């Protein structure tokens, strides 16, 4: 079970390995300007994202800070009002609501955000915002490294099975 330093370290190592493979083997320039900055932000967020269900986690503080900045940006009309910005604002709002409703201040905080289902939803949103399969793959690997480092892979898979079993049973009833 890692702390936020370990989650970030492993997330950046995994992203670095993927970036090196893409650059040296497939000749994809992953180190250019905005692309590099985007991927650094993706690793930073996705390495810590599962801990959004812990009130004392660094990502919780960052979530609140980003939400305040987003509201100020909307008020000051500092961001373009397009589909991506609306999706970002909506995602922040949903995460804030989830956080204030379900987050705990204990080590027994691993709930929905610690599932691959949550990671898949977050990755889909990331792809819609960035339209980059590389950034999305980096996000998936950073998120998965968090789950792996926590040492709760079996618990995560069981939680995902329960989620999907519940979804499919509801679909069958309709």
C-alpha cells in the first residue's frame, strides 16, 4: 500500500517506460510541447485518482482546488465554453459530489474509485477531452499502477464483478 509519493513515482516510471517504447520503437514523438505537458498532468492525476474516496488524500485537496479554479474560470470567462470544458466541469462536479457524500478519513476508504470500472470511465472521459489514445493509455497505466501498488488487486476485481453483475441483472429485468 503506497503513499502518494510512491503512487506518483511508480506512475511516472510506468509512463516513462511506455513513452520510451513509443518513441524508440514506434517513432512516436511523445516528448513534444503540449503533448508532454498533457501527459505529465495525466500521470499526476491518474496516479492519485483512486484515492479521491479518502478525505485526507492529496488528490482530495487537489480536487477541491481544481473545482474552485474551474468555478473562477467560468465566472471570469477565462476558459472557452466548449464540449471539453463542459465535460471537465461536469466531471469535477460529479467527483466533488461523490467525495463529499462517500469519502472517508481512514485507511478503509477503498470503494468505487478503487475499481477498474471507475478507471475505465475516467479514461473514457480523458479520451473524449484529449482525443489522444496515447494520453489515455498513459492514464490507464497510471491508474492501474495505483491499484497494483495498493496490493488490493483481488479485492478490486471482486468489486468490479459485483458492479457488472448488478448492471447485467438490471438489464435482464428490463
